[in-house]
C-alpha cells in the first residue's frame, strides 16, 4: 500500500494510499460491527529504511487499526537485502535490495501476529518474526506464509504449512484461505519472478491442492486478477453443469491497493506490439449474480489500478 505524507520529501511516497484508507473505512462503516480484520499481505509502508515513514504509516492507518485487527505478512519491501541468509542460486535476481536494509526488523518489532515463527536476518539484528502463522475466524481457517524466506521441503516454513493444512478441522472451518506476497500465478510482466513461481508450483501447490485450499490471495503485482480453480495451469471443474467438482484453489492477485505500478498499457516482452496483453482463459472467469461464465480475453475487465 505505502505511505502518504502531508509534506514534501526526497523519497517517493504513495499518495494513492490515501484513497485505499478511505475506501477501507467506507467499507468498515457500511458493514458495521461485522469486519473481523484487515489483511495487508506485504509491501506495507514502503519505508525502505526510513523509520519516519513507518511512523507516518501508522498515523495513516490508525483510523482502521483502532477499529479492527490489522493482520500482515512480509513482502520484499520489508525484507529483501543481499545479506539475508536464504539466497539460492535461482533467486539471485529475485531477492535484491527492495527492503532498503531493514531486513525485516521494523516489521518484526512493530507488528505482533499469532504464532512464534522466526528466521535469522543474516545480521546482528534479532530474528525476523511474523513470517508464517495461522488462525481460525468463524468458519474460515487463515494461513499466512512468507515468499521471502525458505519454503522448500525440509524448511521450518514448509513443515509448518504442511502440518497446519493437514490439521485443519474441516467440520469447524470448512474454508481455508492462504495468503502470501509474491503470486504463484499471474499474467503480468513479472518475468523476473518466474523462477520463484516455478518453485512455488513445484513445492507449495501440491500441498494446496492435496489439502483442498479454498482460496489463495497474493499481492506484489500492482493490479487485480482472479483465476479459475487451478492445478498446474489447468482449470478445474466447478460442477455447475453436473460434472464432478474438482476442489482446486482459486488464486486471486489483490495488489491494486495503494502504490500505482505496472500500467495496463505497459508493453510485455513476449507481446511487444500488443497494447493490451492477451489474457489467457484461466484468468477470465466472471461470476455474476450466481452464474459463472467464460469471457473473451480482455484485461480491462480484470485489471484495476
């Protein structure tokens, strides 16, 4: 989302976040006492090492966080730095300097999420907290994960995700929602993250499919995109025509709040002459008044800035 300041600064701030806060407050007021919490899945303040921007961010969200719980998960702008301990060869161009040297320290100290997950920072700073956790709210089990730290089999995070999903009581919480920062699926021009998406598909998607995760929410890509129920790029059946229902997770990218980035008209490397990126069918599902239909590929229908 980012931070807006009431004064000029040499740093780029995110005036767009003013509207995001306004709309959240509008929805909270419209829903009365029903909202349980707000979920902010990475790229939180865009402070990038400037602590006074964190201070301004908390001033900005106080009207929200004073009314409902404010849940977060870590993103590249809170964590990434060359000294971080997990930098596999395939990720050298992915995990860069977006954290501005924060190494997750302000994120760890300023938020207190459920659970006790932590990872070393690679510096003398305390271990990074609030990396992955879960909780129940009503009939939904929520799981927050970190795309910035090790999620391979054998890692602490992988073991947590596996055990957590396998332990869900679907009689009490029939719906499972997973949230993380960098998306497993996107049709955006995030080509630099492609190696990470391949690893997520290899290691995390089988857990999501096997344990029948209902919904997966992602950030990072600064737009909105909703997919059909997916397993290895294949749409599963919703069972609306009498066919067998395949309980694949529905992936939704919800990175359109706050900082404007990646304009809709930006050319794509693999479609340099197309003003509108050809949208594959898997990302063109429309639900309207209880009906489901496939729409022609039109990014304008599914991309919001």
